[in-house]
C-alpha cells in the first residue's frame, strides 16, 4: 500500500510504535503526565503574558 501511494514506511511504523507505547502505560502515568503538562502550560502562559512584546507595545500606545 505504501508503494502504491508513494508513502514511507518509517513514519507509519513510528506512529504505530508510539501508539503501542501509549496504550501500554498505566492509567496513573497518564494522570501524572496531564498534571505536569497542565502545570507547565500555566507557567508557559503566565511567563508569556508578563513578558509579551505585543503587550508592551499596546501599553505604550
């Protein structure tokens, strides 16, 4: 099928391997992952909000 559509097998195999790994980890690990991701996103957006060049330009205008 990949030869017919001129697709590479490597990205497809990579996606399947990642999907397999994601399915096999315990549910507790997903909760920890999403907790840390949420924490990181809060820090990321707070930092961006406080240090935005666009916000400084609008405040000066």
